[in-house]
């Protein structure tokens, strides 16, 4: 899903946010009905690699090159034009025309043109209509499962000022300005949950877990970031000491996306509730999935040590040191295992030493899942 090009970009670059907004709305709408859509971060990385600038019109050859680099099956691209943009007189009542096409990279075929036009203030509604057209084209027969009316009801229009603030926030690199724009977008239209996810993720990065939990709890299931938001919400609950709620979030995520980091964090939450058997089971799944990660070795060792299984725990702590020889904590716990030193309740040196992961990498898993689904269907 590429940003729509601004046909008057040379004279009205201040409207480039519209192209970004359209790309995000189309991506979110299609993801909500189960289509695999690549993240904006993946797209931006390819743009940097290929030295492509967002905003101006790009050639079809460049569109194909971007799609192939992303390993995408189909690429959605297009442009927009706002009346009065050349003279700087565009307003919310100005007419805007949105145009999109799709290139099927497997067949190297291009679809017919999909267009919507109307006053700029109705941008969200037009974006949703384009998403419906794309859905009908990409998944023939889908209109039999869900009508356009129901589709639009599931994606109520977002105020154009909120769309603008959010799109501008995505495009700025200044953290303070980005926070201000996302907060503004979230407050202008409370139904708009994408800025809530961004604010929650940023809060977790700066370890504001209470603030992060407040924003992340607003993210709805139809948001493409819902699983990551739930993962991060689990981290917030964990750091706030609500281990039962943290475990609930991680269980929900791991049932859909069984990543090593989610198994690990679920194990940590269960460990803090002294559910040793379940904790060890989940820690072991994470280690089995990625035996190169010393933190996974540590958590299995720590869980075994808490159960008094010193010889087994010692083997795991040695596994940590084989991969991270300067890990002082693993060295200390290995010493405790060799001495047969049992855990003591309330000892700050040994309580709550579980290691959790804060990075959620679901792109590769989702892409593999989509490929497997495609093979089954064919």
C-alpha cells in the first residue's frame, strides 16, 4: 500500500499528508477483513533503500520495484488532486479526487482505475469506499459475505482534522511534535484508535507504563496493530505489578501469534504468580523456538532454580554463559545452583529476576501464514 502521490506536490506539499492518510486507511480497512497488508515501517524501509521520496508521482517501474523488494503479491498505488491546491486556496469544501490502481506482481497485470471524488471534509468516507472497491477486486465474491453498507458501518468516518494530525505525526521525526500530533488526533476523534496505539508504544519506550496502558487499552480488534498493542499492554501490566492481567494479555496474543517473545513473557507473568509448572512450560517453548537467545536460557534456568532443581538449572545458566560470557547475573545464579542455595522469599537479590522481551516481531510469521494459506487455497 503506497502513499497516494500529490499531483500538485510542487505547489502544495502541505497537502502530502492526504496521500499518507489514504494509504493508512486502505491498509487498515483491508487488514480488518483478513487481508495480509505490509506495515508502514516495512514500506518506509524500502523507500529509504531505493531512495524513493514520499509525495511526488513515481513511475510504474518504480512501483513494481518497490513491490518486488517488499515481496508483495499486489501493490496498491495512485494519486490525488485537490481543487485550488495550485493557488493555495484549498479548503475543506474543495473538491478532491482520489485515484488508485493495483498491480498484480505475479501476473504483471494492472487493474482498472478506482476513483472517488467529493469535498475534502469527506476524505475518510471516500477512503473507505476505495477500500471496498479494492476488497471486491482482490477477493472476488467477498461482497456476498459482507455488504458495502456493513463494511462502511464497521469503518465509521473519521474527522478530517484527526486524519491530518495523525498522518502528519507519522511523517515527522521530532518526538515532541509527533506526540503532540498523535494526541491531537486521538482527542479530535475518539473513535480513531491508530494514534492511541502510536502513543502507547511511545510511552512504553520511555517506560511510562501507566500512560502506555491507558492508550493501548483503547486499541480495538480491527486495528492492524491490535496484537502488538495487546503485547505491549501486557508489558505495561507486568511492570505495574498486575501479573494476572499481564498473563491474560499474553495468553490472548500467543493463541493467535505464537512468537517466542510472547511465550517468554507469559512465562514471566506466570512465574511472578508462582505458577512454576506453567511458567517453565512457556519459558521452554521460547527457548526451543530460539536457542540462540541467552535470555531464554536464563529464564528456564531461573524457573528450575526456583523449583530447587539445581543441577538442571546449572546446565541452563551455563548455556547462558556459552552465549553471553559476561552475564554476571547468570554467573551468580550458577554459583547458587552449585552451592544448592535455595530461594528465600523477599530476597531482593533473587526475587523477580525474570527477563521479559519488549520487541514484537510478527511480520515474518504473518507473511508465512499468508503464504501457507495461499498454497492451501491453490
